C-alpha cells in the first residue's frame, strides 16, 4: 500500500532521496532549498536513512564532496539553488567530465543582482552547457517521481551523467500538496543497485580520476559527453515508461508532454509549475470552443529537438514562455533553443515571472490573444512597468 503525505516540493525531493537509499549527502543550505537538506539531516539523525551526511562551508565544497563520494562508488545526492548553483559552476563541469551520476535537486531562484530570493529559472538555464541532464517538474508529485527516475537515468551505463531535477522556488518548494510515496522496496527494485564499473574505490586496484586531459584527449572527452546526452534521450523515455508501468504515473513520454495539441493552432511552450496554470486556461477555453495547446518541455538537456519539431508541426502561432533572459540578445534561453530547431513557424517570445513576479490565469489569457496578432520573432516582457 502506498503512503500519501501532504508535503512541500523540497520534502518530496528529500523523501525520494531516502527512498533511493542514498549513501552520501553533502549539502549547504540556501533559500528556498534549505528545507530539503534539513529534512534529509532529520532522516539521518533519527535513523530513518543510513547515509553519510557531510556538512560543508559552501556549495562549491558540497559539489566537490559529492564528486568525491560518487567517484568512490557511492550513490550521492545534494540540493542547491540560485547563487549556490552559481558557486558550484566550476565543479559542475568536473562532475559531468568525470561521468559521476550525482543527482541534485535545484530550487529555481533568481540570480543577483539585485538580490532576490524568489523564483525564475535563470540559475539552472545558465548551466545548460555544463553537461548535466536537466529535468523540470510541474508539481510536487513530479518532483518525487523525477528524483527517483533521475538515479536510474544517471546510473545507466550508456549515460553516466549527473542529473539536476528543477522545481520552482517557493511555488513548489514551500507549497504543500498530496504526494503519493511508493514503498521503498518497490523503488529499490525499480532503481536497482548502483555497481559502478568506471568509478569506485578499491585500494587493491587504484585508478586515477579527474586527471589532466591534454589537447590529444580533451575534445574526445567532450564528444563522449555529447554522445552520452544523445543516449540519454532513449534512456529517459525507457525509464519513464518503466516507471509509469510500475507506479501508474506518467508525464508525457518523459522528455516532453503534449496537452491538447491535436486541434490547436495556437500552442504555448513552457517548463515547470506554470504549466499547471496553462492547462487550466486551456480547459477553460476549450469549454468556449477554443482550442489552445501546451507543449511542456520536461527535459531541457538533452533537448529533444525532433520531438519538439514533430509536436509543433501543425501549430500556426507558437508562444514560448521564458523565466529567463539572455541579456544582450533580448531573448529567453528556452526560446533561443526551441526556435533554432524550427523553420517557417511563427514564434513569439514572452519573458515572464522574473524574480518571482506572479504569472496569473489572466496573463496566460493575454498571451493567448496576443500571440495570434504579434509579429514573428517579437520579444514581449509581459507586465513590465514603465
């Protein structure tokens, strides 16, 4: 029998890490992620989770410790947010290059300056080229399910890349929802035992990891990561399908989710918690005889280009919502990547919700109306004060 708890998104991530029976957690608190590592510390302290909990002095140290533990062969988890993720920047690349399957929860939060603790997705999207797989959750159930799936994806021998599971700060991290927790025995049966063949600690068979890659080898290592990203597309779908079969919950095909796309000529492209509001707008307009569609990007790295092209093949007006901005280009990061895969499609970019500004039901209605008459390629900062 499954257990249902009314919990926050950060607690859902912590519960998932416990269900995955992680060996090592190294973390540094930062708003709004803190309650995740507090919950994990509580699990370890009261004996619910038999893991090493490493308290460090910074996020750079947290990720460094995670790389060390994962390179020694331990199933490893951490969590961070915003400036903390930015402080990890240097070692995020090291984790991907060393092919260590760390799983990390990131509470999406704006980057300074000005100082801002509220939600947008600039922090994780700024790390899109670090070699980490990036998954974005719509609600707290998806947070729990995605963290569980992340271990199986990361540890797959055809992938062996770290995975970042993103949830919108405060919107999910501090909002309680009913979340179904599967039995741990079923989760462990699903994930399997992590038995690394490339990275492990054995004094009788010492190996070198994280060594210098001179010009004769550096390009090949980056190409290997790119090939692993390609492999990850199929692995993510397979893991998602297996999870859906076993636990009876699914999210599109694991990479993207299509909502009411069949008849829709106007389609909104988005990621994260805002997709719930968009679905409510779609349902309301459908009752009026209007057809709008949603293409939810669940996995931003690897970005499933061909699936996105196929999903949008019938769309005439495409609105890409971005909780990020590539300064100097006046485009959101998601828009730039999505449009690069489309030809002869009218696309409009909406910069929304930066620094935690609310995105309401009415805002989505406005976007739906606006995109039908806006020029192709236009960028609109929704609700910008003059």
